[in-house]
C-alpha cells in the first residue's frame, strides 16, 4: 500500500519521466514514444520505491536488476535513471546521436544503470532467468525484474523461458507484460491474439495477476504480493495505453513516430499543467 506522500512523490516522478522521455525523442525528431510512455508508471514504482540500487555504483553487487526486454523503450528507462542521478541530465539531448551514451535501444556497455543489452525482442526473459538463477544459487536476495511487450510475448523464446523459470522455481523473478494492445504494425489482437495472460501463466505454474498499469498503487501492491509468494516466479500483466500521457502519441498509436518541436513543446506543457 502506498501512502499519500509517497504516491504524490511517485506521481511527480512519473510526470518527470514522461517529460524527459518526450524531450529525448523530440530533440532527436523521431522515436519509440508509444511503447516508452506505457511503462512510465511501472518505472516510477520500480525506481521510486521498489528497487535496490546505487546511482554512484551502478554495478553494485547487491542491486536489483531490471531487464527491459522491449529495448526500444530505452528512452523511458534513461529518463528514470537520469532523474535518479545515474548520469547527467544533459545526456537527455543526445539520444541516438553519434557517440551517445544513450542509444535508441538499451545497451549495458553504453549507459550506467542499464543492466542488459536488449532490442532483439524475445531474449530478455531468458537472460533474466539466468540472472535470477545465478542469484538464487549464490543464496543472494537480489530481485530480477523483466519487462516485455505484448507483441514481444508472441516470440517462442519467451515461452521456453517461462517453462524454465517455473522448473527452476525462480521466485526472485518478476515479469511485467506491458499489455498496451498494439505492436509494430497493428493491434496485437489482429496479429496473434494473446487472450488471457493470467490463465496462460498460471497454466505454466507461475503466479500471475493483472492490474491497471497506470495505477501505481495497484502496481506496488502486485509487486509486494508477488515478492511474498515462494517457490514460483510471478507475472504481472499491466493493462496499459500505448502513448499514455503524451498528447501527440495518444492521438496515434504508431510504433515509431516523427515528432516536431511544436508537438514536443505542446506535450511537455500539457504534462506540466496537469
Ligand atoms: C526479434 C525482433 N523482431 C522484430 C523486431 C522489430 N520490432 C521492434 S518493436 C516491435 C513491436 C513490439 O511490440 P510490443 O512488444 O507490443 O512493444 P510496444 O507495444 O511496447 O512497443 C517490433 C516488431 C525486433 N526488435 N526484434
């Protein structure tokens, strides 16, 4: 349960993550705004209260790990990391430029705080399983969090990893499915309808629950509940809106969009005047 003071802080943090994400993509002129916006509340809860990390020592042994398997949502993760002090805010103006520390997709060798390189969809959960298994073999209490997209969940490798995590009883692993209902070129339901994720995960011997992915209290309760369940991995399905909270992105759900300076200013103004 989040108290009112913390909720207000997390709400401000999520607004700042949105503003800085729009800024990065707006300065570059194009990017993956929709799939970045849909995970903002999740990132706010993770970096605002759930995760153990040290911005001065990003590879700290006792940290919790986040694998953003939908690596194209990097700008939202970068915004959260910059706001928490992992690197200077002026890096926000360098997204996807030559010699940048902030490539369009997450790269652990380029960005402090990015735990794994991602972008080729379908691979992150397998990596997260390996990390979680390593921690449990070492009898360490680090948590591993992984975020996949609903389109990404159509990849076969995801379901191999789901089987593996259940077999190895990885209760130090929490998977978030960003169910924003759209993938690259259509609604997910028109391509391969995933139907009920909760039933699917339960049938693979996972714990599973679905929440409103823009309600931070619901997200936090689901994480707390998942952490208390022993012997099985947990999946939390986030019902989200692609482009959430960004004026121009909510008008269209296109996966990768061009952003004008006027659109960027309009979207940032709207967030700041909420
Ligand atoms: C293996 C692989 N195939 C194709 C792509 C190209 N691609 C990038 S994002 C994307 C759509 C992903 O949809 P979803 O997982 O729903 O993400 P979101 O809606 O959050 O953007 C695709 C097909 C890729 N990055 N990796």
